[in-house]
C-alpha cells in the first residue's frame, strides 16, 4: 500500500519521529474514513441502518460470496421503485386536482374538495 504523505510532513520544523507518528496515525485513520464514506454513501442510497451494518459485516469477509449483498441491494431497489411509483401517483393526483381547478372561489375549489374527501 502506498502512503500519501501530507504536505506538512515535508516541513523542516516537524521532527522525523513526529513525522513517522503522524504517518502511522494517518494509516490507522484511513480504514475508518473508508467505513464512514461507505456508511455515508449507503445512507444517500437510502439503505436502512440494519442493512448497512450487514453490508459492513460482509465487507469484512472479502472471500465470501456476494449473494447476501445482492439480496440486500435488490431489496433496496424494490423499495426505491415502490417509493417512485407512490410518488408518481401523488404527482398525478396533484396534477388532476390542479387541472380541475377553475380558479374560482374556495367554495368551488377542487383542491379543497379532493383533500376533504380523503
């Protein structure tokens, strides 16, 4: 593994012993930062925390088959597709309400009428 030395390591004011300690600290922090990035990206994709825990556990077992990860990702894809379908139905309902709106008074308002009937 190649190590990226931060620019401050070339500063003559930092002793070689301190530079070595900073490099070791950086090497230890890298896996934690990768896990945090993994969690962040998983959350952006909408994965529930339990699934993220399971995926992290799977990532610690690199020789294991990825079938379990595929199941989790497939389940998330189905959930996203379901949310999209529901959002599209909501969009159509709102569009229908606005299309029927005659821009008259509140007593004739289709938006109020439709919302009241649900």
